[in-house]
C-alpha cells in the first residue's frame, strides 16, 4: 500500500477539555489559524455550559466521555475521538495551550512512513501569554532529546529508549500521533502526572520512528491550576518518577536519577 504524501494526510486536533478554562478560546483560535487545514473537536469528561458555548461559537463538535476515571483515561478518550473522526494524524491538544500557525505544516513535512509520533520543541508561557525564560528543566529536556535530532537515529529502538531513560523530554501537547498505529489504551492507568512519559515508554518498544522537530512550535501554559504544576508543587510526583525510572534501570540507579530529576522539576514552580 502506497504511503500518503504530506498533502494527502488529514490532521485533526482533539482538545482535551476539563471543567472550565479561561484559555480554551485561545487554544481554539490557534488551531483554527493553522496554515494547513485541520479538523477540530473537543473531548471532555466534564461537559458544562462554558465548553458548550465555546463549541457552539466556533461550530466544534463535542464528544463526551461518560466516565470520569482520571487524566490518562481522558487523554485516551480524546485520542480515540480523533482517530474515530477518520484522521490520519491526531494531536491531543491541552485546553490551556496554543499552537504556532505553522505547527501542522511542519509536522506534515517532517512525517515519515514509519513515524509513530512526531513532536516539536515548545516554549512556556504564563497566565498572560508571556513567554517565560528558559529554565533548567527545559534545558535538560533538550539535552535528553539531542540524539533524536538525527533522523537516521529516530527509528533506532535503543536510542529512543535512552532518550527517555533519564527523564521525559517530550511535551505531550506537542505530540502528533499516527492514528492507525496507536493502541486503544495508551495513557490510561494508575499514574496521574507521568501518563505521557509512560505512553512514550510503551511506544518506544514498538517498531517505528519518533520524529523530532527541534523548533518551538507551540506554547505550553504554566499556571497554578495546571494539573502537572499541582503535582510537582505537592511533591506527589516522586513516586511516579521512581516507577518510570525503574522501567529502564535497577532500583538503586533509579532512586539516584529520581532525586536529580525532582530537583530539576522544582524549577517549574519558581516564578
């Protein structure tokens, strides 16, 4: 079967919306401003008037998950909603984040026949949309992903796993998934803050490429109500970090890496 060209591949953004967010409209507008036409839907397990009004304003379908089991289950539901829309490529957008207008173009241009996921660099912004200075955490993530800059290495399993073995450098909302290659259960599980890291680890075992686009093409909003920020602030993340490191390392090494990783993550809350 002949692989589709970049111009033939359909791309849908599935916004994972939860409760109410003052940033949802900005997210929607950034997706509608894509230079390459893309589909758009909202997936939520917490339907409410705010989401309904925003969807009606921009004529966006809302897919409701009748079960509330946690963030990982919400991500899986959004991903599957995008896949069921018939799209070849699906980006699970977070309601607080924004995308550069060339995001979809750059993803399509970089896509390879064996790509499992494609992901970009990102910048962090505050509540007002102002770009935050690059902190230690972001610098470490770029170092982790450096080997993935080389396209020839993106399909090499040990390289993909090594890039994840020292921490999670992949920003979840920057990821676009190959719809037909995704399992129905990828994010769901007991984890609450490392659902994405766990997903990349699962996919890293599979044959295919992690296509890295080393350019900041989206803005990840850091604010007090963000789930990940709460997890870091409350120091609830350490146990999950240790569990992830143990997928790659013996327990003694995993504990050492966990301590180092936790210190780097704490810089996220320093503003």
